[in-house]
DNA sequence: AGTAAATCCTGCTTGC
DNA sequence: TGCAAGCAGGATTTAC
C-alpha cells in the first residue's frame, strides 16, 4: 500500500527524528522481517549479523528511490564507505517513533533504542518497525554508485529505476522503455525497473487522469501519450505528498503516528459502481468499473478510458 | 530473453 | 453460529 509519497513521508520523519542518532541496542522480535538480510559475516545468523552491524552505528541522512528507503551509516574516522540500513514497507510496514515505555504493538518486528537527539532532548527513545503482513523487510546493504544515480544506492536496489519525482527524470527514458516493451500499460507502470514508486492505487489514479486504459499495449504508446502519463503520475504523487501521504487502510501509519493515504482524494481507485467524477462534471453519468488484474484489481472509467479498438492492443 | 503467473502473509469481509 | 473462501498487494521467485 505505501507507494512513493507515503515512503517519502516516512523518510522525512526519519530525517527529523532519527538522523544523527546512534543505535544503542537492536531487538529483533520476528526474524522474518530480516529474511532478505544476507550476513556480511557468513558465520553469523541474519539476526546476529544485523544487530551486530547496527549496534553502535550512527544513522545519517535518509535517502529514497521509489518505494525503497535507506539510512546510510555515518562513516567512522577510519575510512571506508559504510553500508546503509534499508527499509522496505511492503504493504503494511510502519516506522514509529515511540517512548521506551510505550507498550509493544501487536505486530512489532524490530526495535531500535537510539541515543540522544541533541537538537531535541524530548525526542522519543525508540524507532520501531511494525508490520502486520510481513511483506516489508529490513536489511543492511553496501552502497554502490549506480550509473544513472546522482548519488549511491544500496547494492540490493541497483535494479530499481529512477522515480518520477527525482530531479532530472527523463520523460524520454520512460517513452523508450514503454515502446520497447510488449505488455499492458499498467503492468509496465508497476514494474519497478521501468519506473519506480508506483503501486496499484496511484497507477489507477494516474491512468484515469491521463485518460489511458490499463491494458493499452505499451508498444503502441505515442510520445505524447507517454508525456501525458508521466505528468499525470507526477501530479497524483505531488498531490498525495502535499496531503501528507494517505492511507484509507489504517495499516499504514507514518513515522509520526499520523494516518495515511487520502481516501477522499481518490478519483477512481476503489470506486467501482460510483459515478466517474470527470464525467459527472460534464453532465454525464458513467460508472467506474472494476476488473481483476494480476491478482488484484483495476478501476477505470469506460468513457474516459475506453479500450483501444484500432488494433492497438 | 522477456513476459506473466505464482508466491509469501495476516486480518477483515462475505457467503453458505 | 461457525467455518471457509475471497480479498488486499510489493517484489521476488518460478514457469513458460
């Protein structure tokens, strides 16, 4: 559920409340949240290696690409580029700042006890990772230079494409990737190696805004359509970010504990059977439709986003 | 090689 | 009332 805007909200929270602090102790309550952590020391278990590397490390400025969030360790005087703590929220992951005395959440997975935050002595003592469905995960990964990156990215995330809110994102790159692919348009939008940060909800919102059908063949996309789609994606995500990251699903809570996605702002997703708002504004009545798609759902307006008929499947 | 389906996981909702 | 099936979905794994 958390997509780019929600992850960015978490990143900002981490920057405010955790950057510059030292990890004093780490407690792993459920090792499944570390299933993707590969020990740097092969004689250690993932939990031992994870806690060992983190204990005593100082957290730097958090960074993000698409739905991937990572916190580089602050380099020690003795040189070498340190790794980063990578956080992926999956669909139900939360990062919470809590007092140590606060009761454990039902789905608490990892607790980080943090040293003082010098700019704010009242900062909560713990950063917690809570995740009901365990699609999220934490790991420690070395940072490497990616050829298209302005900075460095975790080695485990080098395959992730730039996201549409990165400065200098090239619309032409998206156009070329869509044209060279033989697939449906929404499938391509959800492929994080094509463009990153888009999930099921904002994919439907952006397609609605751009008036494109989700199953439109990517190899027939025109340059103008690709530009229109990218603009729609950026518009939807900027609006979400402005709203503070939203989630009608109470599973998603941002780092400050406030709740998530902005349900009222959704124009299309989840509105099956309800009138398309753009059609309604034009005096027409068209019901939003829902169809099964790749183990989930797609929502679209049959008038605004008609299925292509001219052989462009 | 490139695309698509299957899979992981839990809790809420729906149907019989 | 109770149980079972259905649904939600990000990203990796497996299959074609």
